[in-house]
C-alpha cells in the first residue's frame, strides 16, 4: 500500500519499513511520558532541501496537532513521502571498547554471506599475514549491530560466527535507536515534517578475550546447551518463592480434582 | 527463515537418490510433491516467569502479561523468549518494560541457535517419495528482565 509513494534513491529499506514502524510505534504511544518527544512532529524544519522555499506552510489539517497517531501509516495515507532517513548517532553500547574494533552494521538487505565472508576473514586473519606471524589470527573482537528488521539477521550472524570461530565471549546489548525521518508532502512539495521514531536495536560484541561476566547480557563461550541448565539453576530460587506466595491455589486444586476422578472410576466398577 | 536453506537441502540427495541431479534445490523438489510440516520447537523450560513471545497474540496482551508478572506477580525477574521473527517483538517488549519502569529494570540478553525439524511428507502415497525430515537452524533470543540487586 506504500508503493505509491515515491522513494528517493538510497532508501532501499523503505518498502519494508512500515511494518516494524507500526509495531514500534504502537507501544510508544502508550509510553509517551517516558520516551517524550520521540514521536513529536515538527513542521518545516531547516533540514529542507536547498530548493525549498523557507515559507511556513501549514500541513493539511489532521496532522497539525502534536500527539499524532502512528506516523508511518498516517503519513502514507495523507500523501506524504519520505525524503530522508537518518539514524542519530548513539554512544557505543560497550563503554570500555577499543576504538579500532570492527563494527558490522547489519542492514535489512545485507546478505549474510557477504557479512560473514568479510567478518570471518578479518577475525581469522588473512592466510598470508598469519603465515608471517604478524597478525596471529586476525582481530580479537567484532561487533554486530542491527536495528528494526535487521535484528534477527544480526543475531544470526553472531550465532554463525560463534559456531565457526568457537570459544568466543559474547556481550549483548539492547536499546532503542532514534531514527529521524523527514517527510514531504507529495501534493504541494512545500511542507515538511520531521518524525523522530524509535527502533529497537541490538549490539552483539564477540570477543576472543574474556569479558566481564558480571555485565548484564554476558554469555560465556559454548553456552549452546548450557544456557538452559544454568538459567534454570538461577531461577529455581525465584520460582520456589513465587510458588509459596501464589502457588497454593492451583497446586492444591489439581490433586484434589484427580482424586475425585479416581473415585468416580472406582465407584463405577463394583456394580459390574 | 532467512537462514541457510542450502545446508538443509544438501541432505536430501542422500535420503532420496532419485533427485541427485545437480539442479537447484527448488527444482530438486519438484518430481514428488511434499507437504512440509513444521514441528514445534524442541521442548523448552516453562517456568512461571518464562514468557514465550509469538507473533499471533496481540502485542499489548503480551506486554501486559509481562507487566503483570513483574508488578503483580511478585517476580524479581522474568525471562522473555523470542524465536525467529518474534525476536523483534521480544526485544520490543523488554525495552518497553524497561522504559515503563523508569529505567529501574535491567535487561540481560542472550542469543542462541535453535534447531528446528521439518517433516516432508509425500503428497501422493503412490509415488516413490519417502517421508523425510530436514533440520534447519533459527536464531533465538532470551532476555532476562530483572530488578537489579535482588536482596
């Protein structure tokens, strides 16, 4: 339904965007107090194209009030098209990280074979370089980041690398990324709106060197199967605590009903 | 979904030697029609504070369920799991929980690979097709949402 909107070249993620956008925005509407300003809409920002007149034009009426419902759908319906999409720079999610770490930015259209081909070569080190004994097996760390629909692909890349390289320490961070979109009226071409929306993003640090195990989101190497047992051990305590507080109702009722059933079965048999 | 089709498909020639031609996987499948049945993921722990996010249930309902567990249910931590496409939603839920707690809640995300099994059943029993299985991998995320310092 969005194909009617013109797309500026380089916006290759556009066509698939609306869906995650909707999903993202729905919860945000509920949390306006917290993520204040993320959905606010501005008119006639100075980001307008050079050729645009600087005159302030009022956008068509339903869009003028500030608390606008999900922008993507609304804008598309109102004949707006997206002219610009920029991700705001956010600080590195891994504070003490060296500056030269390879960062793989996974996009929705990225091919896993391309990403992995590049990243694996860097992590394993070029064959001739390791022959010289200089690099000693390539880089020590790599970061995979992706947002929106690319999150799944990002995780997949990290999982493949863990499997191929082996004994990698992992640190996973989740957060919202702020994306600024500039929308332009298709009808007049004179009014613009800037939409700030938040997109969930993931950053995965894979390291050959040990990382801080206390950091939330840390995963030691080779947790393929150990993940569950370890977690179960941790959470068994909290589970028993909850059983004590909430358990009695369901747990007492179940055995009781079973006994009733048994009693029925027994009582049926004797007459035969 | 986007994950390797080819590794899985490569096992097919061994199971059904009829199709050993080196054509593309899609063509290989043609001679006998199969019904693809996706088995459910391998059994996973289901505690009271585990939330398995899916794409069928309404997002707000799943978010509300998590909020209930944390606020009314007296849990110090819950574990939100998402597989494949539901990863996004799981992350969204976790981030929403964190945001609505004014940043008190913390997130600890772990990722994993889940092996999934598909059954291939021949459509027409008269033809020479044999039932096959095919395994593929999908990514999953497990987000622990917790109040720090549980004392």
